[in-house]
């Protein structure tokens, strides 16, 4: 599954769209695109400024876990609506905010 297929699948099994869900996906990621931002200090800049200095990583053929949350529309303005997932490889050597992926042999919880 690519990222869009993964989120569409999870959308289809959510019992309601009125609550927050914790999501965990473990599998073989043929491809994963992640990002990470530099360490921030006070006064903390807005996220729009922070991501201008982000690092983007392209991982291939890694066993990893993506974990995070799905937020309902009622959280608009509090957090980003929809999926917010982070990835960490099983060997803890790579990861970041998940932007895109192709995953196989996945277990979704």
C-alpha cells in the first residue's frame, strides 16, 4: 500500500469520525519519505518557519513502525485534522514525520 491507500484503508475501518485514534503500523517499508526539523529554542517560532529548515530523508527497504494519531474535523485549529504519523526503523537508526510511503506485510493497530 502507498500512503494514500493506507490512510484510505484505515478510514474505512474507523468506527466513527468523532474521536481521536492512536494508529500503529508495522511492516516492511519499501519506501518511506520522512522529515525532521532542527532543535528549537524559546521563543519558539511558528511551524511554518521551522519547516523551512527541515531535513527530508528517503528510506528504502526498512522494517519500521509508523505511529501517531488521527484527528477529527472538530479538532481543526487545535491540531492538524487527519493523520499525523511518525516513523522509526526497527534498528532505531532512522525516522521522522512520515510524509509518504510504500508498505507491505503491514500490521495495523
